[in-house]
């Protein structure tokens, strides 16, 4: 085997190995943590997943009733990252809050809280990513 053939074989083996390991590297970012639970009325879902070096936080409230106003807060560790009022909409009577948080070293604890105006219903959840 001459030097040109050896180089060609090495390049082909390298390309094959890169092709075999590429799907694993691409799927490494697909990790997500999802928690669900019941509110005093309705259900909640809290999902955290990586997003361009940060954490995408999604918090969904589903109470099957349109037009309800809720005060929602999201926390990353002890810091509030979101606070706003949201209204249930659509046939499902739900809403989803999306926000980004810093991805810190170690486990990131995300907490979510929603309290209905005038009704006293509450939803609370947490997840460690």
C-alpha cells in the first residue's frame, strides 16, 4: 500500500467515524425535563430544555375555562425571571408562558407559580435541570 492509498484510507475512516458519532452529539442537546401536576382547579406542565446555551422554560396552565386572569411567576434558583399576568384563551382554556434563563453550572432549579385573580386557585411546580 503506497502513501497516497494510506492517506486516502485514513481520511475515509475518519469521515466514517465522524458520521457515526455526529448523531450522538446532535441528540445531546435534545435533553429536557418535564414535570406535570394538578392545580387546585386544572393542570400544569413545566418543561425545561437547552436553547442556544441558555435554558428555555415553558409553563402551561390548563383549566378548561376561557377568560380567567392569572398572575404567573417563574424563578431560577432564588431569582425571579418572569412575572406577568396571563389570560386563559382558546377552546382549551389554557395559556403557556415561555422565558429564557441562564444555564449555570450544576443543577438548575426552576420553580413556577400561578395564582388566579379573584378565585384563589393556585398552581405550583418545580423541576431541576
